[in-house]
C-alpha cells in the first residue's frame, strides 16, 4: 500500500494541482515561492496536525468570493442553503488516492466505495469545512448586525466616524472564530470518476448530492506520519527541558535531547522492567543508597543545629534526606554527547580529547540529528524496545500501521555539497533498516523531501522529482499559483535516448535549472565565460535574478526541449547560425541569396522553425519567439544577425554576416580588436582587420580561422584584459537579454500588482 497521488485545492498557492508520489522517495523542487513549502504543510496538516489550519491557508483570491457570500448572507438569510454549497467549493481540500494490493484489502474495508470495487485505487477527500454551516452563518449574521447597530449608535451621537468594528466581512469574522467553526471532514471518492489534470491543473471529482462525511479519521490505522521541519533548533540553548516533548525541550535539535527522548520511550529500565533490566535496576539502587548515605553525612551538622533549636521535637517528624536517581537526567545537558577527537588507547598517560556537540559544526550537528531522527521514527513505527510493552497492555493499540510517511523540509541547511548527497542517498535506507522491513511487503515507507539544493536533486532519478511550476497571472483578481510536474513523464516511452542524454548532461553539470527563474542555453565555452560579464555590465536587473546558464551545443539544445516545455521555464537560447550549402550540407560562411540553409537543429525544429538562411536573417525580433499559450511562457532564439560596420574611416557602412559568437563579437568591436594584443585567435583577427578591406574577405578569413582556433582560449584572453568593460555586446545577444529581462520583469510586476489588487478587492467587496 502507498499513496499514489494527492489532489489539492484552495490551499495557498496550490489552487488546484495533483502531486504524484513514488513508492519510495519523492523530491519536491522548484524556484523560490513556487509552492513547495505549501505542499509539505498541507500534507502535514491534513494527515497529522489537523488543528493547525488558519484563515491564511485559503488561496488568497478565494476571499473575494467568500466575502461576497458574506454580503449575500447579510442581505438575505434565506440563501443559507445555496451559499453553503458555494462556500464548499472555496475551502482547502485534499484528495488522497491510495494504491492497495489485493492482500491489503482488510486494512481499507471501511474505505471501499462499492461492492463493485476490484482493487487498486481508493480515494478519500479531506475537506476543511464548517462543523455546522447554519450555526456559522447565523453567528456571523448576528455579529455583523451587532457591529452595524453599534456603529450607527456612535454615528448618531458623535456624527461621522471612521472607526471600523469587527467583523468587517466574513474573512474578518473567521480570523477570530476559525477554530471554533471549522474542522476536517472526510468523504469516500469513486475511482471510476477520476479525471486527468489538464495543462497541469487538477480536475477533482464533484461529490454526489447528499454525500455525507464518514465517521472518524479514515487513516487512523493506515498511516504513521513523521516530520522534520526546516527549523531544527541548533542555535537555541535557552529553552527549558521537557523530557517528553521534543518540540519544547532544551536545544530540541541537539543529539542529547534526542537521545534522552529515545531512552525514555524505548530503553528505560524502570518502564515495565523485565529480566534484562535487573542489572541496571540494581546499579541504580546501589547508587541511590550510596548517594543517600553521603548526603546524610554531609548534612549531619546542619540537621543537628536545627534540632538544637527545638525542632524537630517531640511528636514532630524527623528530617531526613532521600534522593531519587533518574538515569535519563545524565543526558539532560548540552555535553551529554561528546565527540572524541583522538583514537582511544590503553596507555597510562592517555587523556581523551573530546568536545561537546555544541562545538561541532552546524552541518555535522544537522546531519547526525536528522539521521538519528529517522532512526527514532523507524523504531517508533516498529515499536522497538519498551514501546512495544507499553502498547501491548491494550491489544487495540498494539497495531503497526502498514504505511509510514516521513516528510523532510530542506535537509540541505548547513550541509556541504557532498554531505547533502550522502544524506539523501542514505535516508531511505535508514528508514527501512529493520528486520521486519526487509522482506515484509505489507509494510511500506514513503519519504517526501522538499529542497532548494541542486546537489540533492542530482542524486535522484528524474522519476522521483516533482517540479513546482509557477503560473503567471492571466486576469484581474488572480494571485500567483502553482502546478506540479511529474518529471518522469517528460520524455515519454518513445524518447529513452533523449532522456538518458539530458539526465547525464544535468548530472555532469548542475540541476540549477530546476530552481531558476529563467534559463539561458548557450552554444559554447566562449559564450559561457563572457555572458556573465555582459549581464553584470549591461543588464543589472538580470544580475539580480536567479538565472541558470547552461552550455550546450546547438546540435543538442533541442534535446532539452521536452524538459524546458514541461518546466514552463522562460528561456533564451543563444545559438549559432551554422550556415551550410543546401546540397552538400558543408559548412560555409553566411551569405545572402545563395540558397544556404542552417545546420542548427534548434533553429530548424524548435524556434523559429526556419531552415533558409535568408529567412532567418530577415526575421523580426518578435518572430524569433515561440509562445506556449496553454501554459503561458515563451522561448526565444538569439542567433547571429546582420551587423552594419565601417571597414574604412569615413566610408560607407557595409553589412557583415557573422557565423559564430566569436566573429560577431569581433565585428561589433572592430576598433578594439584592430589594436588588441594577444595570441591565437586574437592575433589572427587583428591581422585580418589590418590587412583586409573587403567585408566578404574578412568574413571568410574569420570563418577559416575559427575552424582551427581555440575558442575557450580566445574568451580567457579577453577576460584577462583590462579594457573588457569597453567590449560591446553582440547585437543578437543584446536583443535576447533585453527580451529576457522584460519577460521576467513583466511576470514579477504582474504578480506583485495583482497580489495588492486581490488583497484590496477582498477587503472592499461591496453590493452584490
């Protein structure tokens, strides 16, 4: 048994999305503010911490409609029935779909939708809704009328008043009364009515009229949920200890606190002792009697002095001292766990060099803490040690749920790159490292991790990664929302070679693409080295954004197309014209009206989908953009375009047609390269500029030089120069970067503008 997927509605940025899970480890990735934390929170709140919901968990834009419902209620109380149905469409909801094997049906007998169900998927809807809709609406109406009457009375005695009384609207009312009126209710779903998402937007089924909630927690004996949140408490040494509550214990993130909690739950010899505990109990008793005797001797003079004052006297109780030794107290300090820095030996003069865990790096503390927590979670699920005895006294409670779900938020905090990779490789193994989990098919663990780390994503196969894609705002009163992409579906069964290439390529470079605001795909090493300089010097706004620059040859850029399209990631492809003879397909310098074609697969098959060189040279900037209207993003190609240059002073401008990035850069900076000092390509370019007067000859010479030249060395020599700031950006790259800047700024502006307008609209709902 495992969770196949969940469908979430109306929870923060997750307006309507489906998240599919693997049966082992699932990784949530995406750019900042894409909904990863919202997804972790909604899983935790619906499945475990069910009283943590607040009004802020509703999708922001829904409050406009909810406040309209409130206005209608005040105007017409007879509408309560129809408005209750409207409100039900706007509350946070999560549909949980389980995959159940035939031998596991006894676990889910209470969730089977009908006698016709033949196994496989089972669905349960968890919906945050009013406990009693009529009581909620009635109390809101009464509170609103009271506030209105009070305000009218103030105005009648004092004139106009700007005072605002609670509740201004239905949202304002619920900000105080939410926990009073709302709870989670559960409904059984019909697997036959499942629908696939459309453009990433989930389409959950509509409950039949008259559907009633089921009693109790539908997953009470199915799931055990554990969570490691992003705040792990390594820098707070002042909290007071509580041996049973890890969330409030002193330095709850420390290994000392975790060991103590583990000891109390699984190991304590005083908890339902058996024969294995006799030795420990005897040692505690001897220590306690010895300590009592020492204390009585130490306090003897003080007690004698008290008695000399007449107290205690006849019929008064005698003062005595008795201690109680609790072994767990030995773990209740920050130095309970120490790390030994020198190997142990048996020499007489050996003195161990140790440090308390506080003096170890945060990364090491974090790693050990998380691994030990995973061990704790596993042993709690398997009821290891005394925990089994504590629960065995009540047979109903002694039950191991078949599914263990572990949520980890941002495990990369404080961890070096290599340690991040070690952790994610080992985490699932630790959770399953128990004899009952080796071959037991009816017990299953699902690990769900949210991360901003490309190093963690790097360690996982594409099939485990879920990408949270931010959706642009398309209309007034919308807010930024997200959909979730299952990357295992990106390439399809027909493209195994493409998937293999992209996976290996990203593993060899980086996974930054999965966290970026936009991507730039470049042709070669020279572009990859000089592009960051162009951005820093001429595009300050882009320099402040999270843009992933990937070096991938023109012949391979199109292989990233399925991934870019699945991510919906605004992308600029900086590539080469790659002109060739239309018959022999041999590379030749670009020229007009010679029936030349491009050999660049990206230009031919992706964007702008043109082959003829003349067509490519004459395209307008807007014709180099491919727009994806269904998921609302764009990809633009930037390739060499005609450049007007002066070959001789005071002479006419002539058209230069560059073939690659390097000669385009030279044509844009003829004066600079005419006087440049350097070796290799720089010297060849300088000689050609000074010795040739024909633009065609110059272009052909550049073409020949570049076929044998070292392009990376060319870029490195330019970077080394002091006058790099005077280098003009090639026109085609400048146009591409300008387009990218405007695309990102437009998305950011629309999002911030609409967030403000939605908040205002939610507060200013008037006449209906």
